[in-house]
């Protein structure tokens, strides 16, 4: 970690994620750096530790077969509901290759297909 936050190369190296993938997620709005957003030349993205956890979670869900559409649906739901991501429990089904996200209230489950 250099200075305050993690640089994009540091994030990618620590997670084992290709930088092209992270840039795609960032520019499509799936993931966004919370410390510094890149703007023009010289202003590089800076990621917080919580960003790292979110990126690693997305990466692992992708490795388990959760679709980008399903991940975007989950992000939209979280943003609308006001739930912090840490309040949810992410689950995957190895037989159906999709994910579920449940929240503290009974019956609140999102199918990420």
C-alpha cells in the first residue's frame, strides 16, 4: 500500500486479477474506487480496504460462475435498499452455477441468475 489507499496495480497483484478486468468493472460501474476516482492524466484510482474486499468477492463469484448480469442486479438492489454489503450473505450453488444473496430479514433472497 503506497500512501493512503491501494493503487490499481497493487489491488490486481494482491487478488490475482488482470488489470483489464478491474478496469472493465470500474468503467461499467460495477466497482468504484472509494478513495480517489481516476480523472484525466495523473489522477490514479485509489482503493480502500473495503474496496479490496468487494473486488475479491466479485472475483470469487465470477470464478464460481455468477454472471455479470447477476452481479449487476445484486449491486443495484444493494444501492436501492440501502443495505451495506456486509449485512448480506453471499451463497453460490455449484450445481446450478448461480448465486444467491440473503439479508437479515427472513425471506429476503436475491437470485443472481
